[in-house]
C-alpha cells in the first residue's frame, strides 16, 4: 500500500474530485487473492472507481480479465476498469476486455487522441517531468462524477417567506390570494 495513500485520497475528496484507486497487479499471487486484497485495502466510496494497473509482463491476458471480473464481483456498483499502455493493449491483450472502462497510456499521441481502436475513458497523454498528465473523455468533472455514480446532493428547497396575516383580509386583492384560491378550489 502506498504510504501516502490515505493523505492523497483525503486531499482529493476534500477538493471534491472523482477519486480512482488502482492496484499494480503482479505475478506472485493469484488474481483472486490480489483482487480481494485490493477491495479490502482500498477505501473506495460510491462515486469512485477501481483500476487494474496492468504493466507486469508476468501477468497474461486471461489473468488480467480474471482480476477485473473478480474485482467487479467484490465491489458491485463501482466502476472497475483497466489501465495499460498502448503496447499492452495492442500486443498483449487478446480479448478487448477492460471492464467498465479503458484508461490508456499513450504519450506519443496528442491529448484526447490515443492510437487505439477501442472506446477509451481516460488518456494518459504525457509523463513529462515525471508527472502523468491525463484527459478524461467527459464534458466536465460533473459529467465524470455522474458516470462514476457519485451521489448528487439534492438542493434544499427555497421557500418564500410567509407574507403575514395582514395579507389575508376580507376584500384584499393579490395574485397570491387568487392563486391560493384556485388551488383550494
């Protein structure tokens, strides 16, 4: 577990960002065991997503699929997807299975135009200066939050102030009284 994980997740949540949690899969233990550990260790909430980081040459296509499917079964209601580079997607993947979404690393292509023949959700288009730069295929953060299933707070209704008893007197004329009368009838 990344020692900065808890602080990074808290910081992102405090900024009302859509949070993604990822697991760097390895070939030292079963995919089911790793998926179980991932879901148990991640502190995901509704509206966040889980990602398999597939960069280990010892993990084949079938194992990648197994991990994603097991994670989806363990975390129903959350988006579960795949992060990999263009080479893995084009040359190691044989199923075109990425779970709920594909996060493709292709720094040789311009932002938002990865060189893959598959629907993508996030494109890592650069890692200049040691910092990954990504673009998501959404109109805005709100659209990404809706896609991720983030609960949307309903606004509290705003009510007009009570106009006072003096408004309700015999012979008084008002649009408000007329409207109320029509509703009562």
